[in-house]
C-alpha cells in the first residue's frame, strides 16, 4: 500500500486543507460544510484527523508487531 509520506499538517483558511509539511503536495481539501449545516469546527477536526493519518498508521504497525 502506498501513500503520500508524512508528516502532514492541517491549514485552516477558506477551505481547510491538509498538506505535506514541506507544502509540496496537497493531501486533502475539506469543505467547511456550512451549506450543509455542519460547523467549521467539524471540518477543522476532520482535517486534524486526516493530518494525523501517517502517525496513526505507524502506531497501528507498531501495535501489530508487538502482538
């Protein structure tokens, strides 16, 4: 399985985006969802979760190896 290597960082602006830390690649763009009744804070929380994905993957791999 391949993916964009981390670390990733969330950037909060008109659209919430997740970029590689060096800023070379956009990993995700998250619409705030205001038109659908979702709060901007929900989009920000989703971006934080997406940005954590590389670290979460490494943690899962470590747990799998320990079991």
